[in-house]
């Protein structure tokens, strides 16, 4: 009897690379995961077959993978033009890659309120990362005229995203 196995998808390959990188020592895990994301970000088939609709009111997270051990989760964020995250730091390590479009990553110096410091354009294929650090403050925004999609990996289970990912500062 011949068994036909499903073909490995682009998303499967990315998730396998992320799984290996997520076992890196904690001090460099965010960088390792960002490096694992990078070669997959410009693959036009990455999200083939996945329904990742946008929302007219806010960016939306779509779960792509939850680590069975609860060590991390991978999500696709869909950003309509003008949508942005709040100004925040992270309670956990994180890594992201831009799959489609352009996002602006705005950095802030700590303060009450945080003080804008610099901005970096993140185009399709670009990655960024950071450790859990209350002084590493940023905001992501889609300042373009087209929908953007980014892939994010956070070092907590998906069901804990509400409490354990963002430290909202502004």
C-alpha cells in the first residue's frame, strides 16, 4: 500500500526553522528566531491557503502555530493603511518579519510619556527582534496606502498574549 503524504508547504518550512531557533539560549533567542524568519518573508506562497482577513478598526492577529510545549506562538498580523500598535515594550522576547507591504517601526526613549527617538522602515523581507525589556519601547504602524502583513513570534503561549506580551506605555 502506498501512502501519499501531504507536500510540505512554505509555512511548514518556516515553522520548522522557527522551532529550531526557539530552542536557542534565551539571551539570543529573539535574534535566532528573527534570523529563522528572514529567508521566508518574501516567499509569495508563505500564507497560501490561510485566511487572514483584516479588520477596518484595528490590526488583527491570526494564529499560525502554537508550540505544543507552550514556549512560543507564531501569528500573522494584518495591518490596513493607517493602523498601528500602541506604544509598548515587551514582557517576553519577540521576533517579527514583514511578509507583505511596509511597516514603520518607531522607537522611543523611556520617559513619562515615552519620547519618540527614531523610526525604521521595515519592508517585505526585513526582520526585527527584541528581548523582554521595559526600556525597549516601540510602535509598529502601517503608514502606507496598502495592506501589510507581518509574522510575529512571541515567547509565550497564544492564550497568554493578552497579559504576557505587550507592556502598553502610551
